[in-house]
C-alpha cells in the first residue's frame, strides 16, 4: 500500500555485504531493515518472528542450507513474503516464484537499485498474494432489467455459507443494492473511506453487515455523490478487500463507463447476465466486441442466461450464435418468489433453498468456489 513502510529481513553470512545493504538504506525511510540472519537454517524461524514483507537471501550462503533452499523454504512456510535472491554475475539465477525467487539482485548494486527492487518485489508480490487467496467476480449487463442485482445478492449469500464474502454496490449513482435491501440512507458507503490511504479498519467501519452474514460496501446514498468516488478510490478499496475476503462480488451498472471498467478490469471473472430479450442479446454482443478489443481473455468471461425457461420466441442456439460464444449457466424464472423475496429484502437462496432458481444460483456459486480452490489450494484446505 502507498505510504506503508516495507519491512526487510536480510539472510547474509558475509558481514561486508550486510553492512553495505544497511548503509544504503540509512538515507531513506520507506524500507526498514529488521535484522541480518547469518545462517540459512535460521531464516524461516526469523521470518516467522520478524514478520518481514521482503527477504533478501544470498544465493552463495555457506553451510548446510543453500540460498535456493532458503528461498524454497520461505515460500512454503511464509508464502506472503517476497523473496529477492542476491547473486553475482558469475552465478546467474533466474526468477522463479514457484521456487521462492520473486526477483534477482546482482552485485555490485547501488542504493537506487536496492530500494527500487525491494519496492517492486513487495508491491508485485502483495498484489499476487492477495489475488491468489481471493476471487473478484463482477456481474455485468449492458441492459437493465435482466435481474443482475438480484443475482449478485443471492450469489453472494450462497457463497457466504462457506466463505468470507463482500458484495460491492457498483451502481454509484442509483445504489441498486440500497433499494433492494432497503438500507437506511444514513448507512455509510464508499464515499466515507479516506481519500489518501485506506486501511483495513476503514473498510470494516463502513461495511454494512447484512443479516445473511455477508458484508456489503454500499454506493453513495445520493446521485450527486457518485462524482466523489474516483477510479483510484475504487482500486485502493479492491486491493484491501481482496486481502480480507475470499470472494468480492460486484454488482455493476448497465454501462461501460470508467467507473464500471475499473471493476471489470480488476475482475478474475465477469459474469455476463442476459435474458431472452432482443435488446439484451444485442447489447451483450456489442459488449463482447469491446471486451475483445480491450484484450480480456475468453476464460475471464462466463455467461448467465437468466429466466432461461421464458424463451419469448428465441432458443438457446439463437442466443449463442448472436453473442458469439456459449452460455455457461442457466437460471429458471420464478417471478412470484423473486418478487416476494425482493420486497422483503431477503435472499431467496436461503428463504427457499429447494426452489429450482436457488439451485441454479448455487451451481454458479459451486463453480466459483471450485475456481478459487484451483487458485489457492492451500487456502482451500485450511
């Protein structure tokens, strides 16, 4: 995070090299050198004790444990720590995050080389670590009225049975989730977050705890307040939310404006929602062309056909041909149940768990949970 002091641990058995690193860091305040560990077999214990963000390991350590073994052990024991391997030109080493080598620093090096690489390794590893333990899913439709907000809420609740979930109201102007859940106007929202540096506690203070057990980051209570939320504010909030929750579900609005694209760009999965409606189908086809131009990979996008039993003169093959790809999930309609649940502000996946529409939402939730397990098997086992 911007403004955070990076905690650095050095595993180095040559006193002159350790002293050189300490001297180079004295003139700056962003990186704090915690200690120097002179033996590789004590590196993991020291990392557990000092809680560094970054560890520099000399590749040419003497003793029973080599530098590469230290890196691999640190990755296994403390995967959140970024590891920089220190070496010489005569002993070339390649980056290999799977073996614990996130970056390579070659001697001789300047203070600029050192601080730049430490910051880069810290920032990149922090982003990757947060992503590996979480899944950010945005529900998107270029046309309103397809059930996107209702699906987002019920999907978040279904996932919340077994996971830590935060639902984000991405409709910054009209705050769709406020209307659906009848949240009081005085309830805090994303505009109540600090504009300089967002901390975990700040998010905890503004999150709305839904009776279902999920947390919700609400949109502003008034239309004109949407302009107070910048793209940078959203990016900072998403970065921390991914460290706190296993799933971050975003209910976007029917547009491809900057405020929507910031969510879509950050998403691991975009769930396109459509119905058997010619305008919804056409809009989704146009959005697909835009996604391709942006460069979104095909595996990032999945399509949900809502009200799949209300064809209205279309069939599934017609829709797939029009949008240029297959439909991944189908959810049947149940107007009476959905209307009653929405009017009461309760999720139908819990009020009527045996209903076919609830089963359809759970199938999507199960698929996303499996996706998360593939990304973070260690977290899933825990």
